[in-house]
C-alpha cells in the first residue's frame, strides 16, 4: 500500500535481490563479489551463501579459495560458477524479495535442486520470483504463471496446470522428450 516513490532508495535496494541470467562479476576476489553491497565483507556469511548456492565446493578447489581473483566479468569461471556466485551475492543480503531471472539455466539439475531446496527451507515468508524455462525449476513452486507473447495464459500449481493448460502439458512433454534423448 505504499508508493515506491515514497520508499527510501537505500531501503528499497536492500529489500530486493536480483540475479540476472547474464550476471556481472567484478575483477576482484570471490568474497568481494559475494559480499558486494554489504558494509564490509563477512567471510562466514559468504561461505554460508556459497553453500546455499552450491558453489562452495568449487570455491574450495580454487587456488586461493575465497581470495581467488575472478578476472574481468568473471572470465576465469564457468557460466554455472558465475551464476551461482551471483546467487550467493543476492541471498547474502537476505532480501524480502528475491528475483531470479533464469539464473539456474547454466547449472545441472542436481545443482539446481540444492539451490531450490535452500529457497524452500530458508526463504519462508519471503517472496521469491523465479523466471525459468525448465519445468524442473518451477514444478514445486506455490504458483506458476505461464507467459506467452507478453500475455498470461496459465496460472496455478504444477498439478493444476498439467490438467488445465495445454501449453504447459506441451512444455512438460517436450522437456521429457529432450531428457530421454540425452540419455
């Protein structure tokens, strides 16, 4: 019930965490990238958020661990590592609203499951908006909104959409066929 214009900009920015699909990392250390936006670096919190985003084991394998310099735009990292460090950066703020814009597209389904488990367990009573193309990413969410050509064409839980939405049924079928083809 409050107009965004009436909210202090610093408060608003602290309340929202955003993880874009094409993320940006600074030519700095891993811990600096995770703690970006905080008053000061907090290594123990950075490690916890790295665990939640399933990048902790990767970081422990880096030569200087959390002090490893990632290079301009994170060029020394894989796409999945960049995404997961960006997720850790967003969740370290513990925002009231977390927006993940196709931010697990470069990770495998096992890693995706670790990240989604964090969201289900640790973000209770907070808003998380997940934009995704993979059914496995959205199937356990409270509400799924299907958008096509800028229009909402379906809303519901996974089970409801499987029964009531031909478009959702088609997406599920196509993804199942893709999975079988890969095997």
